[in-house]
């Protein structure tokens, strides 16, 4: 359970860091795709976390 929480927080932090580090002037389309993919992955991990909590602690 703790590993999933740490993974979710790490993914969210990585998404934020990536969005802030990539210059938009270089490739706006790449920036949007990368940020969108990382946010989708973060949402998937959050869904897994919520499912785990609901199953483990009914």
C-alpha cells in the first residue's frame, strides 16, 4: 500500500517537474503529449490506489 502511494506521489512530481523543465518554444506539441501521457499515467496509478484501498479495507 505504501509503495503505491509513494509511486503515485512520485509520478505526480515527475509530471510537474517535466512540465516545468521542457521549454515550450522548442516543441509545444511534444510538451502537450508528454504532459498528457504522464498525467494519464498518474490518473491510472491513482485509480489503482483507490481500488486497492476499497478492496483491502471494505
